[in-house]
């Protein structure tokens, strides 16, 4: 599938602010099975400084600095992307969880997507005993890794309620897990924690998901949103495979990969700070338009 993606963020301040600094993580990184072309980033007003910065994770980071007083800033990211590779399914010869955990400890790679980087607790994903108790039997060492991870994604989908009013971007993983309510960020954090507790390299992914309107209804412009799912390293042969606990599936050609990190903090699409005493309001509009198969 080929898509045109438009992501528009508007930040409004209640009073002029003297300085604003933003970190943007909106440009998709190179990833197997996906290509990106015609990327553009538009900022209004034009920042005094715009620099690309390195990251220890598979993330493109651009830092903006605006030093003139402002009441509003618009940030528009556009690109065309293609996803290919076909549906991924569990196979009879898939390695077990125990075999993958052992292989991860022996893998010598240290690059941003090396499995060793995603084995341990991270700032937003502590390794909670209650999650270990909840999934311990499901992730026993003798189970085939891909089938077990898919079953876990479906279990989260079935036992957790999608509720955008129950949590926000700062909600701790423990709180979302206890409530069994939340959004894609919360479900991905819970799944990553469970997989790491089983000794598996698991990462948090920020991206886009193609959504379709109900039958007979027109597609609404700006109605799409960014999405989060999980990447699991399934051994040196199968490599990284995406699992979507919000939808209980393996990530496919409707999932557009943007960035991968240890948790949400590493891949936050837009964050930053401003100098002033005004409140702020953020509006986001996203369109993921399929243009061909």
C-alpha cells in the first residue's frame, strides 16, 4: 500500500510567550518493508533555528527554536510512504520464547535497533511484578514466540477497554494496567513490560494507522491520528515483528512506522518548552490517505 500522510499540529498560547523550543519526531526512519519519499516540514512562523539531532534510537529528531514573541505556531509534516512485505503469521518452526531470550543476550550488536537496547526497564516502563503475574504462564519459555506474542496482544485487546478519557500522555503504566482502561500508548506500554519480563527485547513504536470510515459514510478529513504499537525481536532469523495490542493483531500494511524507542518518551511526536506565564492549547489533525495498492 502507498499512502500520503499529512500531520498538522497547532499550538496556541493564551498570551504571547517570549521563547519556544520544540523537539519534533515526525519524519519516518528507514525500516525494512517500508519506504518514505517527498518528506516536507513546514513551520509558521519560521523558527530562528532548526537543527537535526542524533538519537540513540531509530528516531529522526529536529529541534526548533523560536526567540520572537508568539501566540501561535503551526507545524505541518507531509510525506508519501509505501508498506510492503505481506502478512506475517506464526510458523511451525518459530523459536521459543526461551530461545529468543537466550539469543538476545548473546547478540553483539550495539546499533540503535540492537535487541540488547530493549531488554530492560525504561523510564516510562518499569518491570512491574503485577504484570509478570498476569502474563507469566502465557509467556512461558517453551512457547513459540510469535504465537505467544499475538495471543498476548489479543488478550490485552480483550481485557482492556479503549477509553481516551481514562488516561493521558503522562499516566504511569502501573495506573493504566490496574484500571484496565486507556489508549494505544497505555496498551503498548503494558505489552512491552510483559515481554521484557519474559526476557524478550521489546520496543515502543510511534506511527500511523490507516482507518476506514463506517460503510456508506464519507471519510472525514483530519480524523486520523498517530498510533502506537510494539516491536518484538523474534530471533536472528525472524527479526523485528510488530504487534498491535489495541487491535489484537500483527502489524501489517495499514501500519506506518515512524520511530522506535524504549517507551513513549523516546518517540514523543512533539515536545518542548516555552518561556512565559500563558496557558497553551494543542490541536492536531492527521490524514492517512491510501492512494494505491
